[in-house]
C-alpha cells in the first residue's frame, strides 16, 4: 500500500498545458475549426473545455458537441 499519493491537478509538478493545447488544436481542426497550437496556447490556456466550446460555437457556425 502506498504511503503517499500526490495529485497534480493544477500543473505545478508536470506542465501539461502544451500537450493539452496541441491536442485541442488537432481536435478543433478535425471538427471543422482549423486552428494551430500557437493559437490555442495564446487564446485557450487555462480555460475549461466548456468555455472554449461555448466561445467557438458562439463565434462560428461550427458545432462541437
């Protein structure tokens, strides 16, 4: 049985923001909203997927979910 379990939910120990933004750019492009990693990093870093989806759907005719 482990004596200690560490949960890194805010990216302090492991920076997952770049990985998440790369996957987000791929997913959005495949869904009909062509974008890049750089755009996602600049505009969507630190935001929830729900807020990103809402913004894109309000600005475009692309429906993501």
